[in-house]
C-alpha cells in the first residue's frame, strides 16, 4: 500500500523516469469528486506511485483504469508531470505547485510540464487563469493541462514536495525553489499595514461574524483593508511583499503571502473556524520564511447554514474580540488602549439577521 511521503529529508533523487508513460486525466463529464481516478501509468499499465497527490494521509487521486488504445493521444518529447491542476485557489497554491521543485533538477532536460485537471471543468480556462501565477513562481517552460489520456515519450514524475496539513513545511528542495523564485521579478508596492479581508467575496464564502467591525477597528490602527481577489496575481504579490504588518483570517491569501513574503514581516492569523488552521499557517511561515506568526484562536461559536450539519468554508466564526485585541496588542500589531468588547446578544442577533439576508439562508449555532 502506498503511503504519504515524509518531507523532512532531501527528496532530490525522488524522480521517476517513465518511457512511454500514460498521463490519465479524470473522465470527461464526471463530477468534481474528492478523490479522482487519474495520474500516471507506466508503459505496462502499472500505476506510478509518485503521481499520487496526498492530503493529510488521503490520496487525492487513485489508480485510473487503462484507457482504450483508440482514446490515447501522443505527446513527443520530454515532460515533467506536475499533478492535478485545481481551480480552487488555496488548493492550487498548496497542491498544484507541489512538484515544481523538480524544475531545478530537470532544467534543460524537458520541453515543459503537464498537469491533469482536478476535474474536467474548462481545463484550458483554468490553465489560462493560473499560468501567470506559475510563471511568477519560476516556471519558465511550456505548460499543458492534459484533457485526454496521453502517452508521453519521456515523462519525469517527481514526488510531491509540499501539501496540506502534515506536509505544510514542504521538502527542503521545495522551500529552496520557492524562496529562490516566487515573486522574484515582482517589485514590492503597497501599504505597510494590511488586513486581508473576506468581506467582499461572493456571498457563499465564509468569514468572521462581524468582519466589518474588525475592519473599522483596524483602519483606526492605520491598516489598509485589502481585497486580493480584485487584483492581478502580480499586484497581490507586490502588496504582500511590501507589507510589514499582515493580519488575516485563515484563508488562501496567506498561503501566497507565505510563498513571497520575507523574514522581516509580522504576521497574525485569526482562526475563523475549528481545526487549528491558524497553527497550520504558522508552520508554513516558520518553515519558509522563519516568521513566528501570532496565532489567534479565539473562536466562540461556529455559525453554519441551517441546511448544513458541520462547519465548512461557508460557515462564519464568532471570535471573542477582546481576546483578539489582547493577542494583537501583545504581538505589536495595534496600540489602542481600549480593549475591544465581545458581541452582546442584541449585536449578535443583528449580525445573524444581516447574514441570513445576504446569504439567503438562516444560520444556526453548531453544537460540537
């Protein structure tokens, strides 16, 4: 049985060369499954284990069936398998880039890299969206997103070098590649203090309950409220490189900050849901940038849609504003002397009413 790779030691030699290997994407017309039948088969039809992408001990992809000969396209040349190309920004930033470390070892030996779609939903559009980001991370070869089963003349399959949860520190080669390349040609430009907000995201995206109040309090402390989805990837990188103080709830933009930031930054991460995700981000920043993140685990209650049964990315976390003030003050992020008050019952009820109106669904307290 395959097992999740350990990324502490060097993985420099963990690249499988396959002659006439098959790159198999998920089947067209299928739904977005949490686990897909996709990856790489060798010339004899055997599953290449290094084509597995792992998440917290679970495979994102499992062995696909051998396609019919008539359905197989041919790709001449020498290529590197890069894994599944996610449409979700956070998973792209952690899982789709996880094999890029091998570009340093394969420089001058390959014609480009090949992804498979996470699922077959406008795969070329997804590639066009993320190609500028990939180039800013150091990809200077051709990039393909394979829609049909394809036999590749020579294929290099590197081990995953970065990932969610227990893989968040990355392998040494991955950290070296990112620190040498990520945002290298982007000039820092932006405010000194930013709060990375979720308040302007589409309605069905979770956040903090009462985030607008937090924004107002931080604006009084000199912070610029930053909505990264409104900017290009290059502008986002420039903003994160320029900022000396970064406050954010746990979310995808912090992964990007952790890739392009530097050791001189002060970073605070506020947990907006259960699961210790603030500490996961802290591990990433420490491993990549030697930054000690101020983690703020002050969750009082998860508020979830009435139609759901557990917290998720669409739930809203109620955080004790007083505890948040204490942590930010102790960490040197704010200077105000009036401790922030937690929500009273009336304020909470008003916020939940506003939330139900904007989300078009009522919210209930999650009972753990």
